[in-house]
């Protein structure tokens, strides 16, 4: 009662009596039981409101983020403000004071204790505290808290305390004091209304009532890796005896997270490998060979190597599941096109799924341009062995959509390019042989899975592409059901892009110089991209501004596409032709402005400068683009900045990227931009991106609408655990794919899939 209050005591007694009525005097709570009852008072409602903690399992997986110690045993004569201390002292006096609590408009009691250790005195202050009536002058005790001051003298407010037996000798008292001072205090993720001590008390009350936890990890794996059992790990991480014990508990529970995730992915890989897929081998003298001959292609060594891997995968009778990663400009689209042509030669269809209509239109235009007459199969002037390329997007007119759907269902269109509209149940394929997903990080995995399930009994082959380099640990988690290959080398050689950070607040003259530089580049036949974070200044900020990486507050003023285009057209770039591109424009408007920009600066109706949102982030290929200006660059993620920068310098000529920000030198946002400016290495930037982002975002958990299943596992720091978990899960699933011999693990996997929406893994 002293520890938890009357409500908590009553709840504990009630739970005990329920167990006695059932004839069970031991702990009986399960993972799925409600907190209401086992944890008394208003705490369950507060936890539910603050953290969506509803059950025993929710609370016990709300792990401490770190641990504090009460502080070394301290002499009262040496106390310093703000130190966390523990003192061994004797109560000198106890004085209650009545005062008016103005917030509640009632009388309250403040109790002041003075304790002494012979070197000095210390004031202890308690407000409305229960249980103090058992304290007596002359008692010896341990008192712990943070040192403050009151009227110039040291004070502890609401200190933790433990009274020692009156017969405790000095040596025994000091030994207990050292133990008390060195014990670990868990610090939980908390809020102002649900502080960490309240959570710790709720956990302390709950743990004795929880029945021993089943262990989903097979005993042989646990023994091989030297891991403690799950029940011990859960109890220890909340109430550890030492930092070593806490570390061992954390390692076990982090491994559980990795192992469950890897088991799900291993099952998916196993089931996919054992599904049938129609083989799509290379057809000599077919459409792909005609394309190679017509385009006089000279492939890079990287394209040849990756292309050979894809050829073999498509020719197999098991579905290919391949993630192709390659930095901006390495030629992934060409590799994908040759794969699609191989499938068309084999009598099937290939789909290219793009995240935006602008990118889908770009892919459609690029593919039809590259194929030329080979994209006009069956049409007058088309190549004899040609095919058709269809474009399907959500904004097409009903008549256009109807014609496109007809070409798809009849098989006239061998290559289909589109957005999520391709996932609609109204789209029927004659024989879907290959799905290419561009920029996987822009899709939820369940969207591409919708296509994979379109053919009962067998799966199409799958090629996922990304220009965002992926650290190995992320590849093992986010893309753990895919084989990963990396495309290296660039057809046009390494880009020559110089990147500079420009501070509007500290370097206003540099901004003016930037506009003059743009005019000079346009006069030299180059084109310019200017990217802004918003479409219009009238757009409301929905939340308090934070930068794209979520780690520091962003600056409040942001540039908008429409206003910047108008200002530049009337001012610094009044002699240049400025266009606007953003997501609120109709498909026809987007096609028109992109067409004018693609026609180049020398065309009569061409555009010199494009002011845009991040629809330019991926896939847009304008060889004459030589300058990229990113306004409010601190608003964008590191990977976004790298993607945008990759839109220029694609012709091999030197290019320029300006990262404009209102941050000043020395501020975190400015320094982060400087790190982006300092390298063109996508892998290095991907690691930096992972360092500054929340790991739940990296793993896609924030998209799913569920709380992340990864509470302790760090995809940066726990590579050894992830690798060991992947090996163990692959071995176990290979021997027992349906986990028949491991029912506890099967239950845990089913729970993971239910709660975290495993398709997002």
C-alpha cells in the first residue's frame, strides 16, 4: 500500500483473491490480459492514452531506454546541486506543515525531515506523501534523489528511501548503502502525465502476477548463441541486478525481434521458391536481339553481369525475386527493359510499376523512344517482331483507359507501364510473366504483392529496382525475401557534380549570385531544375515543422513552387522561360510541361527552367540539365537530396547542385547538408541517412499504421544479431517450413503477422 497507494493495493489483493478462488496461488496473468485490475488506479487509462498500452504484453514490451544509478554514497558535507546522490543518515527531526493547495483549493500537508550523518544536515521534503507516519526520529536510513536548494541549503524533494534495521551495525549499513546506491533505476519512454517512475511502479506491480512466459526460441539455438531464456530476459530488462544482466536481457530480446522477422521472411522465401513459375528463356533472334542491334548498345561491365543474372532467373522454373540496387545514372532502366523484352520474346507480358504518374509517363516515353519501330507491333510501319507499349494511369480518360485495357487483356501490349492503377481488379493480363517495380521505397510491399498473387498456382518473376543504396542490415530486414544484386559503373562515366550549401540567412549575396549563375548556364545551352518543398504559400503547415529526418526543428518559412516561379519570372530570371510542375496539375498539363522541357532550350516552345516539387526525385532524364537548386534543402531527407542531385550532369559534363537553406553554419541542419555536399557516394549517404532517421521509418513501420515490432533491435548496431538470426531462421524453416515442430514459434510468428502486417516487412 505504501508503494502503490490504496488503489494499487486493492487491485493486487483482488487479483490474489481471484487466483485463490480458482485454486491457484501462483501468478496467472497472460500476455494478452488487460492491465485494468492487475495495475490499479488511473495508470492503465493513462498508459493507454499516452502509448496505446492496453495489455500485459504491451506494458512488458515497453522497455527501458536506459538505466540510472542513485549515485555514490555521499557525505552530506560534500553535496553539490543537481547531483544524484544516496546518503546514509539518521533522522534528526520530522515536522509536518499545513498549507493551502491553491490548485485544488484545499488544505495539504508538507512534511520536512532533517537528516544528519555527523558531517552536516540535509532537508528532505515530501508533499502529500503517504506512509511517513512510520518514520521516527533516530531511525537510520538510506535516502536518494537529486540535490536541489531551498533558502540556500541543500534539499531532496520526494527522495527514495529505505529504513535500516535499528540493530544494523555501521559496516553492514554501509554495505547495504553501497548496494542501494548502485542498484539500477530503469528510465522508460515517458510523457509529462505518465512519468518514468509511474511506469516503473506499474511494471513492478505487474511482474509478480505474470505467469512464466513460454519461449518461442528453440532451445538448441538459444544454447548455441548463449542467450538467456525469454522469461528471465523480460523480467531482468525491467529490474536488472547489474548492467551486465541488463545487457544480456536486451541482447536476447533484440535477437527475438530479429529472429521472428527473419523467420517470417524465410517462410516467404521458402514458399515462393516452391511455387511454380513459367520459364521465360532467351529467344535467339527475337525482340531483345533486334533491340540490341538497332540501338548499337555498348553495355557496361556491371550491366552485363547483372543482365546475365537476370537472364538465368527468368529462364528458371522458380519465380525470380530480385532486388536490383544501383546508384543514380548506373543504367538500371536499360537492364530492366532488356529483361522485359526477354519475357515478351517468350510469349508473355511485362509490367513496369512506377510510384508517380510523372515517372510512369517518363518511363513510357523513354521505352517507346528506345524501341522505336519495335514498339509499334501490328501497326503500319512497325517492326515485324515488334510489340506494343501501353500506359495506364489513374487520370486517363475513360476512352483511353478502355483502349489500354483491351490491349492488355488481348496481349497486344507486351509491355505495360503504369502507376498503382495496374493493381486494380479491372486490369486483366493475358500472361503476366514479369513485374518490374521501380523505386521500391515509394511503395508498400503489399502493393507489389497484389500483382504477384494475380496468377493462381504460379507467380510471375519479380524485379525490384532502387536507386537508394541499401546497407546490408536493411537489405536483410526490409528486403529479406529478395535476392540483392548491385549494379556498378555508369555508361556516361562518374558524374561531375559540384555541390554547395548556400545559407539564405548568413549568405544572402550567394543566393543572388546563384540566380546569375543560372542565367549563365541557360545562355550556355543548359537547363535548370529548381525544387521547392511546397506547391503554394497558401498550403497550411499541418504540424509543427520538423526537418525531413525528424531529428531537429526545421525553419518555419518555406518556399513554394508557384510563388517562386512567379517571382523568378518577374525578376532574376525574367529573360528565361520558366515552367512549373507539381502534383496538383492534370495529366495533360504535366505531359505538356515535361514535353516542352524535354524538347530542350533550343526549341521554339522549349523551357529553360523548371520549378517543381519532388516529382522530379526519380526517373526524370533530361540530358541537358546542368543545374539543380533545392530550396529549403534542410526539409528533405538525405536520400531525397541525393536522388534530386542525380537529375543533373547526366551528359557527362560538369554540373552544379545548390542546397539552399535558412540554417546558418554551426546549426545541425546546415552541417548535415555539408556532409551531403561533401560526397557523391550513395552508399555513404545511405548510411548517414540511416543514422539520422528513426529506424521504424527505415523499416517501413510508420507506413503500416501498426506500432513497430522492433523495440530494441538496431539495424545499425545489431548487424551480428541480424545475421545470426537470418542464418538460424533459414536453417530452421528449411527443415520445418510450417513450424509444425515449433508451436510456440508458430504462435509468435502468427502474432507478428497479425500485429505488424507482415506484407510491410
